[in-house]
C-alpha cells in the first residue's frame, strides 16, 4: 500500500506533538467509519489543525485562509494535506462548493466554526458556514473540543462527541445561523464536561 504525503506528515507530526503535549484522545469510537463527516471544532491555537488531523481516525480536509497558500513551500505543503483556500470576511462561493463536494464524496471536512482563533480560550460565536454545510449535505455532524493549554508536557485533550442528530433541523429547514448555534452548543457541552 502506498503511503501518501498526508500519512507521512501525520506520522511525523504525531511523533512530535503526542508526547510533547501529552495528547489524550477521547471519544474516537464516536467517529463514523465511512460517509461524509462535517467535523466542527473550537479554535484555541495555531496548532489546532495539525492536532485535530493527527487525532482524527480518518484524513481531514480543512478550509484554510487563502493567505497560507501564498507562502512559499508552506502553501504547497498545506495543499498536499487536503486543505483548500477560503477567502475570509466574505462569502466565498468556490470554497463553499469545494466543501460540499468533499462531503458528497464521503470524506471528512474539518471546520472551525468561529472562523478565527479565540483570544481568551473561551468558545466564541460560530459563523453560518458550519450550518450551511450541515443543512446542505447528508453528512454526519461531529462536534469536537480541544481542551488546552498548549504547554509542553501538560495534558491536551481532543474530545469527539457523538454525531448530532440533524433530522429535525434539516426537515424544518432551519436557518444556517440556527443550525450553527446547535453545533456550537454541542461543542460547548464537550468543553464543560471534559475540562
């Protein structure tokens, strides 16, 4: 079996981050083994994407700010790690189309619904993007909480919740904002339960 760049990078990052941050993964058994998954996570540090990537049982495609793709070497590496660019602060139709296509192909789309890192570590308000993807796809919606701090040899937890039952929200055609609020409340419950 051929080792992909993603697998290679995951192995390298795991070998550094898991012992450094004493990462404990909770609830990995909740993660669907197949089918499209929208993975929604709080955002407390620049290292969140690689940490979530090494802890998730399946490869994750993250939306990443388009500025990263313009940085020499880093841009190419980020692209090889299944990430795709999104223009921040505006409705980026191309990124929305790409995200839906990842889910329809039965893959995992990773999102930080807050859209940016939390300055104080507290969960902020989620943007409508998460609700958009949740409403427009049949994907599983998996909430995830990263519980810090990111300090060497202090425990960092990555907690996967059970997939959120979206039946009622999808059938009643709730707005993307309301669906995002529901997702954020599930992330908040994980944080409160495991802090």
